[in-house]
């Protein structure tokens, strides 16, 4: 019997088949799903900001940033038997939720988050197998460790699986 593991904002978790990882409220944040299809170990991170280098860091902020959360997610998955060279990524979110705000650094935080996620995955040599990023709407993401599929739901845009 599968269980559902909720991943909050600035949070991450790992699970094995047949469990489901879910995260809510992906606006400008990005959800990063990593999957090893051999061990059927999956991980999900919900990052809020692109880089820990640009922020005043506090203890416990590791999961908030793309550049620190993704390596930690990989480490936790390896503890469950995943092998880095087999990992594939799927990402969702990175919307422009604040179009009315004129400050470009705030208005384009979603784009910056997506770029930082892509760059970090590239540095770790983890290919992106699918993505649903950008636009101007929020998403809820369900990640199925049984087969590595992702279901995205949006209040105004329906739902889709990839």
C-alpha cells in the first residue's frame, strides 16, 4: 500500500515505490523530481530561491535554494540506494506570479529559479526528462515513485500527466 509524502515549501523528501510525493503551491517556486528507475527511488525538492550565494543564510536554509537543495536531495536518494548516474529529473513551476510588480528581480524570480535548477542539474550531470515551467499560474505536483510519472494540477488549467 502506498503512502503520500507531503513536501512543503523550502523542503525536500525521498521515497521508494509505491509511495507518492506531493507538493503544493508551486508559483514562482520550482519542484524538482529526481528518479532512479532501477531502484524506483524518487526525491522531490520544493525550492524557493535560485542561489544561496545571493542570500543571508540561516541554519536550516539548505532546502530553500536550488544550488543547495538539489545536491542534498541526491545525497538522500543515494542513502536509499539510488545511483546518481541513473537519475533523471522532471521540473515544474517557475511561474511569473508577480507581473504587476515593477522590480525586475522580484517579477522574474520564477525564471531565475528555473535557470538555477537547470544549471545545478547540468553541473550534477542529471538530464531533464520533462518540464512544465513558466506561464503565470500555480501548480500542485504529484510524483509517483512506482513509475517516475508526474501529475500536475492547476486550478484554472486542469491537470496533465507526463
